[in-house]
């Protein structure tokens, strides 16, 4: 005997492949109403969102099928002929966390560019000048408006390629330094960055450089029904005695 699809599965199946994250939340609301017969306000109140959250939890626990689950294939890197090709692959690798805005010909568009400065941890005037020039050159090359990234959540990829003859820089420090320097150029504020993917490679025969990838993303909470945190930690943190 065929099993009746869960209302949420039915609603999600009807969505376009490029539907934004908020559309999945709306689908959950419709499925909740269809399953329970309880109406929801538009937008739902905090109490109603809590009821939908509990309903979703029950659906996941009691249904042997993973409700709303879709397997996402992980792209395989393969073999790279040199360090530069590996760095470019890392720069363009799709993000498995963010729901990115699908380009529709309107800015901002996904942007990928190189910054020809050796990875650094402390900003200096000459470094900032070179970075600003590289970013502005990319904006002019791609015919993008300088302020198009204003108020846009951004998924950022930073790849630092360091010379094997240089002192190795911590990967997080190299990424933070470049983001701090880029702030105010291609995007107004580095607080717009909601997800950061960083990689470090070392190579012979290079002074070092950065590869940057910027992608417009939907806000991380767009697919969250209830914005309340219920995480509680038991006990207290005590000083460690030696």
C-alpha cells in the first residue's frame, strides 16, 4: 500500500528549484494549516510560529522518512595541474551552506577576482592602495556599480597563496586582514559577510597573492520558522586548577 506523502513534502515538491529560502517557510505554514486545520495570521504571531515549530519537530520524529530532505551532491575536486589551478577551484567552489541569490541579470552578481599582494596580517598604506586598485579594476571590468553591495548579505571565499620561502601566516589572520582592508571598497561594511570560507595554499616561485569570491546570499534566517534560541547549558563553568 502506497504511503501518503507528508503535507510538507507535497508543499516543498511544488516549489521552483530557485525559490528563495523564505518560500520554504511559507510552504511549512501552508502544510501546517493543511495538516492541522488551524489557521495562521499573516505573518504568524510568535505563539503561532512556536506551534509550527513543534509540529515540524513531531513530523521529523514520528515520520520514518526525513521530511523535506534532499541529498546535495558534493562536488569532487579531481586532480589539479598546479597550485594556481587548485586555488581557482577553491575560489569558485559552490557554497554548501548559504542559499545564494540566483543571478537574474541585475546587480549584485557573483564576483571573483585576484588581489596581487602577498598575504599579510597587518594593514599598511601601500598594501591598502594595491588592494583598492585591484578591487576598483574588477568593478570597472565587470561594469558593476560601486555601491551595489550595500546592505546585501555576502558569502565570501578567501584563498591565500603564500610563498614557501615566507613565514607561514595563520589562515584566519590572513583572511581577516584582507577583509578589513576591503571594507569600504567593494562592499561598505565587513559586517555584511554572513559566511566566510577560507583556504591557504603554499607554492614555489610566487611572492603570494589572494583570490576572492563574493556571492550575494539570502539572509541566513530566511528559512527559519522560529527565531528564538532554546539552547541551555547545564552546570557552571569553573576555573581549572593545576
